[in-house]
C-alpha cells in the first residue's frame, strides 16, 4: 500500500512540474508575440507621423464679398505632429468630365495653370483642431456649367492628409 501511495505522489508531482514549466519557447506563443510586437511598433510609427485629417467640408454658393459672388469652402480639420510647420489648404477645380479648369489669373492658379485657391496655416500645437477654416474663389473665374472641386492639404510640397471632393454648378 505504501508503494502505491508513493507512486501516486510521484506521478502527481511529475504532472505538476510538467504543467508549471514556463512555455517561453512554445511556437504558438512566439508567433503571437512577434505579431503583437509588429502591431505595437507599427502603431507607434503611424501615430508619430505628421498628418492632417479633413473632418468636414461645407460649400456655400454665391457668397457676396468685395470681389463679387464667390464660392465659399469651409473646412474643419485636425493636425498631428505639425507644430510650427507652414502648411497649406488648397482647392483644385475640374470640369464635370475630370479635365482641369485652366486659369492664367495670378493668385488663383497652380504652377501648371490649373484654377485653384489656397490659404496657409501653421499649427501652434502638436495636435491642433481647426474649425471654420475658409477658402474663397470668385464665381467670375468659371464659365456656366457643372464642375468638381477637391480640397487637399500640404506641408511644404508634401501632400499630407486626405482629400474631400464636392460638385457644383455655376448659374445657367
């Protein structure tokens, strides 16, 4: 009887030791740890990147200003990691079929003579929120018809952020 009890005790202790061993090098744990590590590193790299997120765009037509009737574009956006950097919000204009609207008017064109308007901003904080940031373009630079517009943000020459699009028609 004594030998049976010793054998049972020995087996119980052996089983307990076996299940209490650390499984540091278990393949499934290593794979999970590697994937989790890549996700954490990837998130921190992404989080530290400079970015602009345009959260809202409202477009108003025939807004009166000293230059006559205008299209008014009101943006809400958030910035991250752009403190004290000079940035620009710009609107570009296209015909309904996607071709660029051309312009030779100084102040309302890109280097390749596409009709556009822009305004600069410089975030004062690491994370900034802009509400009611406004861009204007006079209606007189459009012929009658249907158009598309795209609003983008840049810091220097680098496109940072997302693009918001809108459609509009100049009076018939």
